[in-house]
């Protein structure tokens, strides 16, 4: 006889309360903003490639810029973009702190760990015929756990890079933190791609209404 899978009201896995939805979409906007600043900095407004463009533009106005002067101008643009990166990063750190607070002190319906344990319980108790669906749900929740780990590393290393001039210990860690920060950025970007594909796939197959629940709740 298969054990009965009674739904757990204290740790729902498919309904999303207002604080979770606010955190989800706010966090998505902030992370996207961070990735956009990197895109602008390294691709769209690349300081090295912009030097000849500055010189050519100014020459049409009969103003001759040396390479050093043109680099100074591109440096100003680069610094402005990094300022936005830092501001968004500090806001992201505040959102991360809010999520940790909800995880530690919030009710079970706001705690990711409770949802993960509930999905793991359903997988463990699922009959053989339902094992496939239960394993997919467990895999999906596990990828979220990876995202939270990536986000924690991103926030931690970002704070080290932001305040390395103010904290001696942070200054010693700057180079290592920068390398880890850059690698984590690509991991989060990869998660975004996998997450979007997974959400669309779930929406059009076995979990219709997933996007609606993430926008409107139940």
C-alpha cells in the first residue's frame, strides 16, 4: 500500500505569497540590471575601442585629442557605469539580506528550505508511477538552491570589491574576490537561461498557470 501524500499547508510548493513575489521580481530586475551594466561596460561602451571614436568625432569639430585625453573621457563614462553597478549591487545585497531574514525568521510558507524539504518528502514517498514527476520537481527546487548559493557568493564578493579600500582584509582578498565574482556572474547568467527555458516548458506542459501564480499568487 502506497503512503498517502497529503498536502502540507505549512509549506506549499506551488503557491507564492506577496513577499516572495516581490522578492522574486525585484531580484530579477536587479540581477538583470547588473548584467546590463557589465554588457555596457565590456561590449557596448568598451573604453579601448571608444578612444579612436572619440578622436574621430572631435576631429570633425576641429578639436585634436591625444590618446591620453581620449582615454580620460572614456574613463569618465566607465566610472559612471561602475557607479550604477555598485548602487544596484548594494540594493541587491539588501534584497539578499531580506531573503535571509525571511528564511530564518519568516513563516514556513516564506522559507525556501521548507519548500525544498516538502518536495524532497514528496519524492521520497511518491509511488513508482509518479517518481518521474516528483524527481523533476526536486531537480527544479535544487537548481534554485544553487541559485541562492551563487547569489550569496556574488553579493559577498561584490561587497569585498566595493569596500576593499576601506577594509584592510578586503584589500588582501580583492584579486581572488574579483575572479570569483566574474565566474559567478556567468553561472547566474546560465541559471537565468535554464530557468526561463524551464518555466516556459513547465507552463506549456504539466504546470499550466505557473507564470500566473508567480505574478498573482495562487
